[in-house]
């Protein structure tokens, strides 16, 4: 924490009120403070709940709390309606306010009456969706979003990623959304109410896992990646190379260091040790496997059976739809934004019956 003074930066002269009580909101405030904004953290009696999160010093201070709130000034507000009223008065002199799920609906509506104020609220789940009443945690977000499904060895159970990566990512998204709203306010003079959920941000971190399953019923696995993905030693240091299946010969030819015959054999097989993100393990060039090894049919075909087109008869012309089963060295056809209607999209599964946790 500090006395609120920051050196000049991109947000010099902007005042931000951080009224959040969790990691995502306070990380967003930390980013804005690093950009030069005058950020004030509103704490209720007893302090933010982040103060109790590990790692803790021998004196009981949370290193995480001090990391998330470096460069901010602390403001003590009372609990209950009196605290909400004081937050409203503090917000009147600010450009933006950061909230999270700890803010009640009345406070959010009251702040929304200021036409020039930017209000960004980060919640575990969307406020008006099937999971609105759920309580989240880092493990819940990693599991429900698919991040754990993509992490670890294919022969073992999914791995939980240490740290608070879902909440940190949501905080970064909240900071970016706040900056975008402030930029728009400079043009129109109007503030905005921005809302985002940790669940949606975590799902976006899983690359195109959800969209690909919704589109064609396939999804990646944690098995060996068929292309080249490794760290290579060079004369002047190290280089990280990611090469899709079938493109290794072209990469070698472009580098001009390997003849075409050697390039066609691909990089040597290498064994990686330990555990990590999807795709780790043996690395070798891509070749035709009939169906890409990173794709599997859905385990619950009943969700998609009624939407799948009929298989063409023998000898009949195949429809022009994307198909991962392609000849070696040739990329799969790209559907493009106007071709999505060629393959019917399956409906989403029903929301779980259990709506609350804990």
C-alpha cells in the first residue's frame, strides 16, 4: 500500500476506486495503479478477505494481499448501508469503480445512475445465467472451463494448475475492459457498466475447446502432439518452435539448413520429462493418422446424434464441410465465417440441477 502517490503514467490524473474484495478485482486495480492511476482500496472493518490468503509471513501478513494492492491507498468504510453510502460518495469523485461479487445489487444500481462513471464488476459467474447463484473457486473454474481437461499427460488424470491463474486472467480482462470504457468515455462523454465473469474468462483461456466442440463435436486431448513443439538450441541462444503437422519440411526448407530428404523425416523423437500443458511428451513430425491424433469423438454422442448429417453412400460425392481426415501434408479445409451453417450446431446440455455449492 502507499499514500496514493504514483509517478506519471498513461493514467496519470485518473482516480479509481477499488471496492472489490477478491483477487480478480484487486489485480485489476493493481494493473491500473501500475499505469499511473490514483487507486484507492475500500476496505470494510476487519480488512479485505485477501489479507487471510497465503502465503503468510511469520507476522501473519499476506504476501498476496500486498502484491495485489501495491501502489494503492487504503480507505476504511463501514459495513452495511452506511458503507455503501460512503462508497457512493467516494465514487462521485472517481473516473471508474471496480466491484466484484461482494457488492450488493443496490450499490451496483446506485453507481449506475452516474452517467459519466465507469463501473466494472467481476463475478465468479454471469449474474443472469444458470450458474448465477453458484460460488466459485480457482479449482472450480479450472475444471468447469476445461483448463484442467487440457493439462497433464494423456495417460494420467487432468492436472490442477497451481496459483490463481483464472482469477488473475479475469483481473487482467477487467483492467482491459475498464481502459476500453474510459477510452470510449473520452469520445462520447458517457460512462459504462461493464460486467464479466471469471468462468467466461477461464473458458476463453482454453483456446477454442468450447467453440470447437459446439461446432463439430470434436475436442483436443492430452496425447502426444503430432507436430513440432519444443525448445531448440541455436548459435546465439534458444528458440521456441511450434510447427503444425505437415509443415516441418517447409520450415526446414525456409531455414535453409536441412536438405529436403532430411526434412521429410522430421525432427528426432524427444522425450520430455515431468508434466505440463497439453501436447507435451514425444515430439515428431506430423503424418496422416486417418484422423488427427489430437481429436476424439465425443464420449456422449447422444447430445449430437440428432444433429449429425447422414454419412454419404459409397461412391457418393462428399459434402464440402471441414473434415480433419485429410491426406498427409495437406491442411484441413477451413470453413470460414460464412460456412458455419453447413454443419448444424448442437444444443447446449441442460444446466445442472444443483445450483448452489457449499
